[in-house]
C-alpha cells in the first residue's frame, strides 16, 4: 500500500492542491493528514471541506493544535499573528466545520504505524521534535515501528536502535529511503502550507509499505496566489511574506 | 537475531537452500535456487546474531539498504532481501571469478599488469561513486575479477550511500575499515569523502607493484594514525622498473590530505589511460621517504593540513568533471577558436576541480593507414600538438589541469565518441561546423556527437554577419 502523508496545511489551498496532484501522479492508495489543517492561511473553509470529502473516501486525519484552537476560538499562549489568524479562522468556519475538526483524534495507530501531530509521549502538550532528545522521548513512548508526525514544519527522519539514542537524517527530495532493519523510525513531516526550512516549496511524503520505503517530496506551488489571499483577508503581512522565503 | 537456523533443503521466501559455501567472520554464504532464476545465486546470511555484535548487525543492515540500489557489472546483482524481523538475508548473483587476494602472494607483479588492473578498478570505482556509494572497505579480498575480466566490488558492510541515512556514522566511535587500507580521514572517523576509496586503492596498487604494504599492518588505533604524517617508502625504491609516472599516480592516491589526491576515480582512470599526460612532480621522482624533520613537522601540524571534510550531500563528480574541448584547428575560424576558449574558461572558472582535455583528430586516409608512422605523419602529429598548446596558452592553466591529445582516426566523430566513453568525459565543447557544400557532403561531426555522446555537449557557434 502507498500512503501519502500531508501535514501542516495551514489553510493554504494552492499548496494543498499542488501536493495532492503531485501525489496523484506518483500514485497512492490512502491519504493521511497529520494535523493543522487551518491557521495562518486564507483558505480554511476550502481546506476543511476538501478534507471532509477526502475522509468520506477513506482518508484519515488527526487533530493539530491550530485545528483545536481555531475550532474552539482559544488563543491562549499564541503570539500576535498566530492569534489574529486563529480568531479570523474561527469566524470563517461554520459549526459543522468546527465540529469536524474537534472530532478528529489526537493519534491513530495503524498496523506498525503511529500517526500523531506533535511529540508522541504527550500529544496534547504539542511539544516540538527538533533534536535527537525530543525524538527519543517520542520514540520511547510507544511500540510502533514507524511514527509519522508534523508540527515543526521541517522534514526530518530519525532512526533508533533499542540500545542507542536516535540519529537524525535530513532527507533529500524524491530519494526513496528504505526504513530497514531492527530499528524504529520517526518521520517528521515538513509543512504543506508553510515550510520553515528556508525552502519555500510545499512538503509531503509517500510511504510504500510493500517496498518499506519512504520518499519525501518538495513541490513548488503558486505562492503569489496564496499570499495575495492572505493580504486580501486582512491577515498579518508576515504570514504572506514568510511563504516566499520558507521561514 | 537469526530466528531460525538455516538448513539445506529448507525454503525461505521461495529460495531453496542448498549447500553452505563459506563461513566468514560476519556472514555465511549458501548456494540457493529459485525456479524463476536461471543463473547461479547465493544467499548471504549474517553469522553471529546474538544482539550483542552491533557492528555485524548494522553492517548487514547497510548492505541490505545499499546493494539493491546498485546496478551494473561492478556490483553483485541482488535478487531478494529478507525481512529483518524474521530472517535477514541478501540473495545475489554468484560471481564467477576470483578476488584479488591471491595476487598479493604473487606480488610484486610487473608494472604493466598492475596498471591494467588499476585502470579497470578505477573505471569500476567511478561507476560505483556515480551511483552515490562510497565503499569504505576496498581491499584485495573485496575486489573480484569476473571470468570475463570485469571488476566487481563485494562486501558493502562499511559502505555509505550519500543520499541515505548512514547507520554506521553515529553508531560507533572507532575508526571503521581494514588496517592496512583505511584512509587517514576514516581513521579520524570522517565517512563522507569519495576520495577515501582512492587512498585504499593506492594501498592496493602499492602492494601489488612492490610486494610491500605502504603502511604495514597496524594492529591498534595508534598504529593507524601513523599514516596521517608518515609517508611510505617510494615504490621505485622497492622496484626500480616501476615507471616514474606510475609512482606519481600511486603516491598521489596515498596523499594523507584528500585535497591532494585525485578528486574523482574518473580523473585517476584518466591518468592511467593517458600516462604520457601525467604531470610528474616530486612525488614521482622521489627516491626515498621524507626525512625526520618533515615528518615531525607534519606530525605536529597535521590537523591543519587535512583540509575540510566534504559535505555528504555533494556529488563530487559534479565538482570535478572531465571537460573535453574538441578543436578542428585547420577549419575552425579564429573567431570560433576564441569563442571556444571563452566557453572553456567559463566552465573552468566555475568548477575549480574541473580538468580540461584539448583534443584534435588527425584524420587518416582509409587507404594509407600507415600514414602516421612515416616521417610526414609524425611531423603532422607534433604540429597538431603544438597548435593545441598554442590555442590553450591564453587560458593560463597549469599542466595538471590540462592535457593535450591528438587522436588518429578515419572518422573524427567516432574517435571523439570513443575517447569520451573510455575517459568518462562529462562535458564536450566543440565548434559548430559551417554550411558549405563540402561540409554537407562530409556530414556534420557536431550533430553526430550531440546525438550519440553519453554526456553534456555544448556546440559553440559564432553568429554570422549578415551580408548587405
């Protein structure tokens, strides 16, 4: 089976469409969304409606911190521009859309795989995975051989044997990596709608369970269009500007 | 880790287990068969799997990761890889041939024999590196020569694929390699440089041509470090009949600083195939090892001389291409020659490790093949070389960056294509030909090169001045 993982779409319609059409060209059997469908971007309604449609066709989706915040209208602990976009998103979404977001689980286990938005030892704390120490906390908290998460907006792949701390590998676009051996793998996804690794192209990945290979991809999309909508919606300028530089 | 003991006549994933062929320190080899595979195949299974021997496990994982991604005659073809959780194995082709190991017993071998072998190994190594894999454990027992003469590398347990995670890098904090062959940077635990394999190849060539190991057989980590500062006795001190140019090549491979070695196996192969063009330096002419004080100086200051390790995400051959400029000195106009020079200068300025080969084809008449052997032919050949050098003079390149070749052939395009293939040329620059009646009659060399060359081709054209 081929599973496409999309994380941190953040209301970016153009980036989502570009990734879905790229994934369709590669061929996939299933879509998994790893949280933060909304927040920051100007198309939350389109993204949530698209998700609802895809879920009805078998896609799986888990809850991200922005989804929870936007649905409930909670801006506690957020910086100015994040809270501005959460409040705006909260206004845009209707009750059904909010219910759909709030109905998403915090994590899903599927065969030897765990899907979760943030660090897995305490999913609701929304902790970031940025180094081997945080990766190790996540990896040691459960038994799944493969973990797929998002939240930090940077593509990272950690692998760990039982006796040693995990090791970080930065994947290259379109190069399949075999998830081989008697070790656990933690596949941190880049962001579809707001990359932050100095590469503005949208990020997603594709797992081939038969071949036991994971391929990370970067997909260019129409950033000008996404940015123009952010300006038109009156959202903070920085949310548009950062898309061009991937930060 | 082995979940079940392998037994003759049992079956794993459709492979029928035959006889046990070989038991090594790390793995055993079994003859196996599968109904849909005609050629002889073997199954490699890790030997000790008690969960303690991390190096064996990780080495096997690396091989399972890397081998299926490689192709070509210089690596064993893989037919299947076992799931690590149940039974790790690799099924690969049985290589009909012999390793180079027995040759050590017969060494010193005649220099010509070592040079022929070295050329084959360097060519095969370039193919391996081009597939983004550094072997990191080149030694005679890991280099097979097939019955047809092809070189094949085996045992990729210490290897690294530059686009995949290096499972070994963080796992062990000791130098990984084989004592006599390990490169200085591997001793310092850097696993990202393709030139490490060139060092190991240099050790093999040294041993085969002299019968001696250049750095002995150190048994501990301290002994391994000696090669960081202690230069080997020059090969010609052991064997006077080793050509000076070949000593130059061997000692360049054995430079402790990777920056002083060949940047790529292709450039090493180029020198081996063009001995007349090897720039002889002190290395080639050396008759004894460096004195106490130079060695001491290196020992004290070594850390400063080894240079910056390569970034693993760089593809080294892209940074050290072999560029050919094909010049038709009789016909190319002055303007075209200048344009070619400018393009060559641009490529070389952009890529510091690039190497330029200036090539001219001396067209032979089909009926008088002996032409080049007579006095007139020799004079013409020399004249062409002189003209090539004159063309190149304004580039101001040193002799180790630039070589000159006059090929003699009845068909210029075929000569260039042959040259391109056998020398791993990455980029050809050549002038567009005119449109005169004679040209049309003879066919265009450049269009044939563009169509058939296995590399990038730039056709340089001087804009025509329109007649009023």
